[in-house]
């Protein structure tokens, strides 16, 4: 997850590399390492509990639409990141269950927002949900359970 530099993200409206405007209230997150390094630029609107991305060529499958795994990654990352921000990063948590329903397809160039809500943020388990939307279209709905990690022995 790209949590480490969230507070240091530039607090200004940004433009994506193709010159398409980013909606007001979103700030670019620092590029993460590891698995997410090649995902693409993520944008955060903390007040709205929303993580967003503009769909690029690298997100598309052989049908010319965003790969389902890419959308799943966005939902999982958004839920986990928002949980971490909400709890003050007191304890890390990992996904133990992620359920997805694919409802519609995004298209190249679409601005996709992952809007997160919480059901319960417990001391051992955290429950959340997310809807990926592009404009008025709901692309995916997800529910997740995260387990709070204890100290390593």
C-alpha cells in the first residue's frame, strides 16, 4: 500500500501525464514500491474516503477493458488504506476475505473512484466495503474483512 507518504503528498490539484484534469480535492500519492510500483498514479481524497486512478493502457486486458484483477487490486488497496488512515495506523491489518461483484466495464481514459465505507473497525477484525465508480456508473462492489496483526513472536 502507498500509506507511507500520504501526509507528504502535494496538497494541490494535479494533472495526469496526458493532461487530463484531476477532480478537485484529489492529491497524488507518492509512487509505492513492490507490487504496486507499476499500478499507475493513485490519487487520494481523504475527506471522502476515496482512492482514484485514471485508466491507462497498462490497465487493459485483451478485450480492451480494465482487467478484473486491476479493479480488485484498486478496491483492496482502497479499503486497506482507508482503514489504516481511519485507525491512525496503530496496528497493521491484512486482507483475509475480499468478495467482489463486477457490474460494468470502465474504458480507457476513465476516472475511476474507489469509495470506501466501514462496517466495523474492531481490535481484531475490520470490516469494510467499496464501490468503484466512473461517473454515474458503478463498476464493482466489494466487501472485505481485514485481520489486525499482532506483535511478531
